[in-house]
C-alpha cells in the first residue's frame, strides 16, 4: 500500500518549476527563431533607407523604377521619366538598383 501511494504521488503532480520550464523553453526558442531575426531585418531595412542619397536608382514596392532627385525627412522625390517626378514615402522603397542598372547599361 505504501508503494502504491508513493507511485501515485510521483505520477500525479510535479512542482510548479517543472511546469514552468517547458513554457520558458518554448518562449526562448520563439524569441531566437522568430522575434530576433525580424528585428534585425527591420533594422537593416531602416539603415538601408536612411543611407539612400540623390542620384541612386531605386524600385518602389509598387514596381516603379526611378532615380532619386531629392531627399526629404520622410520622403524622396523620384524622377521616373524625363521631367516626370513623383514624391514617395521612404517606406515605399524596396530596392536599390544603381549597381544592377549600371551593369545592364554596360552590356
């Protein structure tokens, strides 16, 4: 009878620490595989958009190609054709194609 009682105690419940450890491990894994890489990506994108300057060719998220003619605090003025300029938000820039553009012209 005594052995049955000990077996039931061992199988029945654990301490609060034993219940918290798996949850904490899941949170740590979630942080390292989901949150941390996303914040790094956002930081790189922010730095990319802040370093763009006049004369660079860019592509907007809508697919419009153009050349930056003016940089403002939150926007760029982009020339998409001769004497055709549009103002776009900095967040709307998706890629810098200055290097690929000059490579394609050289071919």
